C-alpha cells in the first residue's frame, strides 16, 4: 500500500539524489507490519534501543539499509 510506496520513494531519493550510503529506521517493537515491510525492502535489524516517549520507556528495533 501507501507505506511500501513511501519507503521505496524515500530509499530511491536517498540513493540517487542525496547519495547516502545508509538509511536507519527506528521502529517500535510491537509494530509488526512496519518491521515486515522494512525487511521486505532489504532493511536488516542491527539492534534494539530503549527510547523515552511521554515519560515512559519503549523498546524499539533499529534497522539499517546499506546503499
């Protein structure tokens, strides 16, 4: 759907226009749809991080896509 199109457009823009060599995505651990999408787009899980949001700590996956 729309998210897949957005991720594809962002990665294409980053690769072709910005000439970046890596994109990092930080995703809440319970967001299974997003993690599946990133993995289908070639992102690889590289770690986890606890992030504070509105006074609470939440665990997030860190994904990377090397260009």
